[in-house]
C-alpha cells in the first residue's frame, strides 16, 4: 500500500485556557466552529494532511488544557513537538502577557530547534479588543516568530497560520528530509546492492574466509 | 474453604432492574432555570423498601447496597437519594431536622455568595460568551490586591483567602438539554456555584473539568443551594485530584492496579512514548462522564459514589488487621505477616478503567505510541456499554480480592490452623457477594 504522506510532524497548541485553541483546531481540521465546547482535559489531538512543495505533509496537532495546573500532564508532550503555536486572545490582555511564560516553558521543555509561531485569536471581536495588532507584531519580532491574527469564528487566517508553521517545520527539517529523499532514490540502488551482497556472500562462503559475517 | 473456592462472582451492579431506568431517564425534560432551593425535599420520603424509618432517618449501608445491587436508582428518586448519598443530608437526620438544616444551608450559601459578589460586583451581570474582559479585569484587581496584601505583611491571611479564582466557564455544557433553551440560564447558576466554591476553597479554586461534574449535580438536584453543598461534599473527597500535585494520583494507582491484574499489558503501556497512562486521565478525573451515554454516565456516577464494594473490602481488611493484632498479642508469634494485603486505594472506578483496558487488551498491545492510545480513547467516547462494563469490573475486583485473600490464607494457615472463624466469615461475606 502506498504511504498516504511523505513526512509527519507533531505540532502543539499552547496558550491560556479560553483563548480558543480547540476552536482553531476544529476550524482547521473539520472546518467547524462551536462557539462553546467542552474544555480540554489533559491532551487531545487531530490530524490533517497538507501538500507543501509537492510533499505530502501529515500534521498531527496536539491540543492541550490551558490551565496552569494541567501542565504537570501537558509538559510531557513538549519534548516531542517540532512546531508550537503560542496562542493568545486579542480581547484578553492577560492571555497576551502570559505568552512570555508559555515561551519560556517552551525554551525549557521543548527541543531546541522547535519552530514557534504567535497567534492572536478572536480577531472578529473588534469591540472587545485589548491587545493591539502592533503589540503582537512587536512581541513576535522580539522572539523571532511569525505572527498571525486569526478568527476561528470567521475562518480568518486559519489555514494560513497552520500552513506557515508546517512550512517552517518542513524547512527546519529539510536536511533530514533531503537525506530521506536520497534514501528513497537509494532504495533502488540499495536493492541492487543487496543482490550484489548476496552474491558476494555466497562467493565469500565459497572462499570460506575473508568475510566479516 | 470450599465456599471460597466456589465463590463465583455474581455481578449485580448491572442487574436487570436497571434497564427500566435507562428508558425513563432517556426522556429528557426541557426545564427552566433551577430554583435556588427545594424546601419540600427535607420531608420527602424515599420509596426504596426498608431504607427510611418513620422519622425519616436513612439506613446508610442499606441505601448504598441498594444502589449497587440495582445498578442505580430510578431517575425520579435520584434527586433525593443524592442528597443523602453525597452527605448534604446526614443519613441520621430526621425529616424535621432536615427542614431546619435546609434553611441554614440556604442562608449560609446566600451569605457566601453575597460576599464574593461584593468583592466582584461586575460578576453579577457578566455575560457568558467568550472570555470575559470584565472578569479578567476583576481578577487582575484581585491579583494585585493579593500581591499588596502579601507585601504589607502576612497579618491578614483571611483577607487573602477571599481572593477569587479565575473562572473561564464558557457556555461549555450545551450538549445537555438541561442547559439548552430556557435552561441556558442554568449555565449562570452553575457559574455562581463554581465561583462560590472557588472563592471559599482558594487552595483548590477552579479547575477545568469541575464544571463537568458540577453540571451533573445541578441537573439531578435541580436546586442551586443543594448543588453547591452536595458538590462541596463530593469535593471534600476528590478535590485533591484537581490540584496540580494530585492530577497524577489516579493514573498512578491505575498503573499499579494493572500491574497486579495484567503484568504484560502493564509492561507494554509503561514503555517509552506511551506517556505513562495519561490516556486514561480524563476517564478517571471525570468518572467516565464523557465515555458513556448521558443517562448511563449519571447512573455510573451514582454507583461509583456509593462505595459499596470499597466498604466491604475495608471490613475484610479491618477484620484481618484485628486478627493480626490478636495474634501478635499471643506472645510467641513472630510478627512477620508481611503478606500481600488488599490495597484499599484500588477503588471500584479503577477496576472499571481496568475492565475497559483489559477488554481492549489485544488492541492496546498493538499500540506503539501515545498517538494511538489517545486515538483509542477518543474512539471510545459515548460507545461503552455500562452494564457489561460493570459486570467485568466487578469480576476483576472479586478476583483481585480473592487472590489477595488466598495469598494471605495460604501463608496464614501454614502457621496457624485455628481461630479463623471471624475472619473467614468476613471473607465469605465479601466473596459470596452480599
């Protein structure tokens, strides 16, 4: 059976409770929006396949409970993440301030080369805005991250955000991937090589010595 | 001895009478907002045979046994039963005493609620949709106030205790009809109950998931005050599981139990990349509230809360302990009864969880990482059959107890061949299934 994807990445959604992590995920994977959902207990995940530069990228997006006390459970999921969404709610100054805390946790627990992206969700709630777009841009710049304002409600910038992080992770893993590609090409050669080795083996067997195996 | 041998588990928690309950509770009512209190209930009578005396006192162990044996009570009686089961009404109280108690509880709740409303006036007219700017602002105010109080000295710990917890209770439980339509006001009621709880339990405060549980109480009790007190009683026992340092407690116990019941499966699930039983966490924290169909989930919550099996196994354990003490007193004994005892921390819910795991043993053994485990957990949501799960869980519990008892008896009989009557009697009462 042909493989349904070429590479698989683990992405992680982080941010305070109620900023809309689960809603972003549901919008992206199922194109659904539930204004009210059941709070995430511990962790959960959804998957989706994107095609980037002709490569089928399977992304596995882990959703976490935002409440601080749940971090004893969720932190163990950081170490295998390759990309992280740091999400705040533009109508909540507090959730924006907490991004620094989330970012430092990521530094501490996630792999060094993890890619991050900053997301200000609920951009449709203009009247309630507490965090200016410029603040988001500034913070993202300070951390060297890309930044998107999104709305899971109106489906604004959702695909763009997820695709961008996937692209970045892909780029970061490009070297590995190139190796992988080469090995795919090599497979044929390898098969040929194995045949040769087989011949070699029998030849070695005949000789009865001079072989490592 | 033969009794022990032949004691085949006869599961009862999923008995036949329960099927009638399911149908009844399937009929969901579209009700309005829950009243503050229910003044008629203190005098109401339980119809369960032999459970309530003429003055209205309740025979607690009989009530618990009844719930367990019949696999829950009928939905029409559930509201009253839960008031006793969770301890809002003491079982020893008479109907007369309860009506006084009810008045006190109403008043105490009113005072508590007014207290946080004074501190957080804007919360009174908060809307439910989304994360509320006002609430966030108010919470920040309280955070600052707390910080100031800390700076000033620690002279006013009580004042600090009044700090209010952050509640991001969005309209989260809309899948239940009780909270839809006219009932949507119940979300506000729920929020008030949770804020009041959080305000007066700053060490526990509010944790995601509490709303799931509290909403069950409100739906069944249909009264704000009674829900608050019953929920508080429940949390006395389980709040530790909602604290940061307690979130792992039940999953660690579950792992320990599975190690006893099925060492190979245990060994497989604790290997790398499995994230050590985290996939069971929600089941145990929320008492499987999302895994079974709604009315079954309520029934399970009731059965788990009646602690019937735990109480019996504790009796057995106590009997054994007393016996051991007695033997130690008889001088020449070597005090080396280090034999395996029944671990009373293994509650019935852990066996329910184990039953689900063992039921899916082959599949789990094929799982190679946490992704597959979480997928497994999600695939089970709302699909499990309660009666058969109960039967299997009971079966595992009895087998476990029986094995512990056998280990003990074997060791014990080698040393002593007499005076086991009392202990044997207790054991029999457990294994022959009351």
